[in-house]
C-alpha cells in the first residue's frame, strides 16, 4: 500500500551520483576532502507578527581552499513539486572567511535541479555561512508532495535539512567530519528538540563517507509543544525509539500509543532479519496537514503527515510504517547519469512493499487473514490501475502530476519480486527465495561495493541460474503492462494464484482536480456523474484519500463539494463499469466463485 510515500534517502544518493557521473560539472567542486563541517540550528520564536518561528542556520567549513568561481555549497531547487529554500537577494546566504566578507554568486543548474553558490575570490581559512530558513506557507490549494519542506506547527518547526541546508557537493567515498548542534539561546526555557540524528544538543555523524548525505536526509523538530512517546525517562532502551508530535494527542485521528508500540516491536524484528547490529535509533515524526495523508522515509526515521478529517484505520498505518521501516535496508543505487528514478524506484519501492506484507506475517505481527488481505489489495491495485500500461520511465516523468503513475513502482515492483521469488525457489529446489539476492545486494552496499541495476541483474541471474531470464524479467517490469504470475507462485505458503476480473479504478474526473481543488473532466456516464459531481464544483474537503480507494476496491469516494455557494456531500464507488483482467491469491484448494 502506498500513502504517497517517497524514499527520500535513496533519492538523495541518486541525485548526488547523477550530478557527478558525467565528470563534467558546471563549476569546480571542492578540490580536496573537506576536513569538517559544523552546522548549527538556532530557532527564533516570535520573530515577527506573521512568523511565529523561523530557523537561523550557520555553517562552518574548515579551510576549503577554493579558487575563485568554485562551487562552495549547493541546494536543490525543489524536490518533486515541493520548493526548497531559495536564499536569494531578499533572504540571502551570507559568507565570510579570514579575509572578511566573501561575496557569492548564485547560479541555477536547471538540468540537475541545483542552485549553487560560487566564490567571488579564493577562500582563506575557514568559511562561515549564515542564512534564515522560513517556514513554507501552505493552504488548502497546496498540492500534496514530498514531506521535505519546513513547516510551522503550534509555534514550533519541523522539516528536513534537504530543503534548507546548502552543503558542499558530496564526493564518492570522501569522508567528512560533520557535527550538528542546536543553539537554544533565542528559545523559551521549555523548548524541546529532536532529529533523525538524535536527541543531544550536539551530534557527530559517525558514518563519515556518507556524512553529508546523512545530514541532508534528516528530520529536525523544535518547539515548546513537542511530545515524545514513549518518554525517554521511562527506561534506558526507550532512547532507541521515539515518536514525536506537536500539540495534543487527542487531536490526532489515530492512537499514538498503539502505533508507536507496533513500530518499535517491528523495527527490532526487522533489525534481526537484516542482520543489523547498528544501535542507531528509529524515530517517527508526525505533522498535521490541510489535505494530505501520507509520509516520507528519511535517515532511520519517518515523517507521517495526517489529515484529521480523513479516517485511517490502525492497520493501514501499520502497513505504511512497515513499508517505510523496510526502506532502512534493501536499496538499489541509481545508474550513473540517471536522475528520474525510473531505473531504481521500482526496486526500492517494490521490495519495501514486498517486505511490508511478508515480514510482519513471518514475525507473527499479522494474522494470515490480514496477510492475505494486504497481498490481494496490492495485486488488485496494480491490475486495476488506469495507467497500468505506462512504462517505468513514463511513470517517473508523471509521478508528481498523476497519483496513479506515482503508485505504479510500488505494486509493479511487488509483482516482480513475487515472480523472481518463484524462479529462485525453482532453481534452488525450494531452498532459497528472493531474500537471497536481496540480502546479497544489501551486503555489497554495506561493503561500499556497487549495488546498482547491473549488479542486481547479475545477482538475480546467479540466483535463478539463468542470466538471460533475469534480464528479461527486468525488461518486463520496466516496460509495464500486465505482468502474470504462475498459479504455483505462492505454493510454498499454501496459496494459489488465480485469474480474475475486477473493475478498473475510475475516479470519474481528472485527477488533477485533487490539486486544483476544482472539479474538471467529469467522465460522462461515470458513477461520479451519477452521484452529482459536475465540472466547476469546488472541492471543500476530501474525506477519503486517493490511495484508500485505489487499494481497497470496496471503498467509496467521499467528497464535500460546493456549487454556487451551497455545500453538499457526495459518495460513490470510484470504479469503471469495465472489468479488467487481474490476479488474486487464495488458499490452495479453495473454489473461486468465478470457477463455479
């Protein structure tokens, strides 16, 4: 199941690799390894009448020794459809070194989605930078996007470094000493703080070759109304996990305690499965939204954005968090020169979807009925997807404009791994499954070896005993369309795959209306039209999310609309009258009603 989640950590690495893959960057990067980077966040409360909180950011780069016109730091222009901090003439990034003020020139690299700050002269000694990150202004018309932007919440701040901290361009396997600190000198005495990096005033990132990327892919929260569950004082081991939220738990439309307890237990089990003895904590950050319900994975952490008016079942949240926790381990690196994510998103999201279903079941956290339900919901979500014929490349290009395209890698990747698991079991007489090549790829990543698409196809070829077949399987998943499964695919767990037909997902109007908040493109004769939806209706409130009706074929679409000043509710089944071929899993020996 997808709740509009994005694997941001993987994307950070993919962008960095792509930017430097062709060997011809637009400006000269740092010549030598940068010994240290010190970053300090200074939250400033009640800054102005209209800004309850802003974030002062300072960086100290120790002796970069750069010539004139070199790239000092860089920051993405946007992540998907979410803009990053601009730091332009009206809110500048300031720099100084041993010779005083260091003027910087801004240059935008649209091709690589980067803003760079170039030196006006050679640097001398340490370079100190300062800037102010402003919380993004959002309203009901703001499109749902990646949860990287800085938000003001209950007078506090929550956001990711990726959207607001310019840093030197990371270089492959180049170690950096990176330290992060909070400065609370301009905060009230009862201010609390937390981040993906920890809950100390100062933290040194231990993974030095990946230190810049780790800082970029971290979440930061600060304010006077932050609450932690469970309290760190409860017991020493509680410091290894925490769920953070602003305001009152009673305002959150789900049980914080139940969700936190489930995540903590699942995280411990997953650490064991992936042979991870690292003691890094795992943290979840909650933030309310004006319309979206979803999340994003970061460094050993997750940001869950919730919309109080949308009812989400506890099991739906548990599925989402199982998916995001899985992202901590099995990852595929991007191919050099690839920036769209088409080459590796199917793997990263598909294997996380596979493990979100299978691992909780193996650990005894999900009943067999719940496991079967989740598996079948994901299968039908793929086969009834209205853009199922899109290739991975097309889906990557349209993912932020079309929610149906955004979902394809998750469900298509799952079906690929079910197919490959079957082939590996056949080749090994049932002794191995898809875990074998997945864990091999993870081990290569841990050793600093290649873990890209070519490496995966090599490992998949070895595991199946047929390199050509393995590459054909990838070609199928990249091309899109109907992907079959042999009836015996799940026989090792007592299930059979059967052919079926199900109603194709049909919202009944242009999905872009969900962002514009004005209905357009109503489909004549659709169930939406029958329910009274008309072009020009304003969307006042979405009471069911797109992913909910896409995953659950039994669920109705529910909207509050406004027409000529009058508000009214509509509810209808968002399915076409056309049935499309699909697959479902059933207990072996079960007689399916369509076979009667």
